[in-house]
């Protein structure tokens, strides 16, 4: 198992020093879903949710979540994010919404946490917007699917 970089030699948590790392182009892609009934999904896709455009607002929330990651995850570095894109796609088979976030930066550390936070925030926003009609929705499957850039190179999660 690789060394855990967020702990010092005494086992205490610390923020990793990235000051000597080169600035490189970095990208991360994460995915997840929110499962609901077909009736709740129809409310969303037909634009009948009482709070408004569920997917549009969740997309903006995901972007905001990526930008706020360093404020939410204690040891994350604040990063100059150059791109955040979210795809929220209705899936009748699930049934629910499949969420994919792509985050880019030119920096000294990766944007995996930002992509994961974007997906999580978007899913939570969907939940918030339709919880009045369904409280037992399930958020899940949140995982990193791609990471590229930096010393460790490319990682793809099938």
C-alpha cells in the first residue's frame, strides 16, 4: 500500500507540501447517481417539480461544490479550477439521474476531490429539490472514473 501522504512521521494529519511539484495540466472525472421512483423522475424530466429546474440548479450546485471543496475537505488545497462541467442524465432503467463531473486545473495537485464533491453536491441538490414528493431516494455509486496529470500519471476506473 502506498504511503498515506496526509500523515507526518508521527502519524499526525497535515496538509501535503506541493510547493516543489511542477505545475501540470490535470483532469478528474467522477460519477454517481440518485435513484428514485419513476414518478419522481417524471416530475423532474417533465419540469413539474415545484422548486423549478431541478437539473439546471443541480448542475450549478455541482459547479459551486467543486469550487468550495477546499473549504469542505480539511486537507485539500485551494486550487485554480479552470473547468467544471456536469452532465445530469435521466435514466429510466435506474430510475433516476446519472451524474458525471469533469474538473480541470493547471496546478501542483490533482482535482479528484473537486470532481467527487461536484457529483455529491449535485446529487444532494436533486434530493433537496424533490424530497417533498419522495424522501427515500438513494444516492450512490460515487467514484472517480478518470484522473490524469501529475507524477502518478493516468488512472482509469472501469
